[in-house]
C-alpha cells in the first residue's frame, strides 16, 4: 500500500510566521490556493483510491480541487490533525525560539510536551496508527496494492516519515516538509520504503507500482523549511 503524504499548501499563518496550531479559520493564502489546484496535475498519473485529511480548514482546502477532479468524497481523520501546541498556539515564532522548550523540540523531540498541549511522541503514535489503519482498510477493501492521499501538517508528516525510515523521533527535525510538498511511503508486509520526501516537483507518476496510471510494474527495491535551528513555520 502506498500513501501519498501531502502537506497543506501555504497558509496565512506561514507568511505571518506565527504558530497556527489548531487555531480555527487559518486558510490557504494565494500561493497555497495555487498549490492546491496544482495537486490535480501533480497526481494526474496516479490512480488514487482514497483521500483522507486533517479536520483543519487548510487541509480541507488543499485536497478539495483533487477530490472534485476525481469525483471523490474525502474522509476526515482527527488523528491527522495538527499538533496541539497548547500555550504556544498563535504566538510569533520569534518569541518561541527564546523559550527553553524550543531547544528540547529541536534536539530531543521525544521528550517535548507543549504546555497545556500534547507531546510529540503522542503525535507520532496517533498519526502512524492512523496511516497504518487506513492502509489495512484499503487492503481489505481492494484486495490489492493501492495508492491513497493523506493531507496533514508539517510536524505530523515529519513524525510519520521518521517512523518510516526507522529514525528515532529525536532526529525528525532533520526532515523537511515544505507547504504543498509531497512525500510517498510504500508499506509492505516487512517494512516501509520511503519513495519521495518533500517533493515539490511537477508530478509523481514515477512512483510506479501501486496506483500508477502508466503501467502495473512493481518496484522490487525502493528507488518545513530549512535553516538549521531557525524557527520552522507550521
């Protein structure tokens, strides 16, 4: 089973450099809207059997053009929601970088628990469980390898990717997932294979195997932001 992890398009919070978290009403900006529309062409070469997304508006807006194009009704999964940043929600990133917890988040993520919020270890547990459960559901429904889309948020996708590559959560800040990016993980009976990470290119038809519109060949082998400790934009 192959999951196409889509980070929502650029939002108004990304450009204002605030930690949106679960704040209601945070929408895509002009660039994000174009990224959402572009998802239709980027995935044009892939047969998609399901679209699942975080309940937050920016994720719903990101998958809507794709869902309309494919005539599909997306599913909402609460386990793909943004991190509950608690008291950090809505604050400017320039302020948060001065907090003692910031270094913990960057260097020892598995121990990071946001004040009145959740821990990053909890985020990884719930999001990985969601992805694997949908994988099983689709395997049972279709009886074959299929591709599906999961639209979520930067830290959530990074946590899923860290699990997929077998990395400890403490290293997840080394993974970059920019707004509008695509990452692809193929889950097998033995282990996951990461086929794409932070892909912002034109299309991903080359993932092959499950979901390819350009042949039924099976691949026998696997083929945020940057700036060190600078504040990441969620």
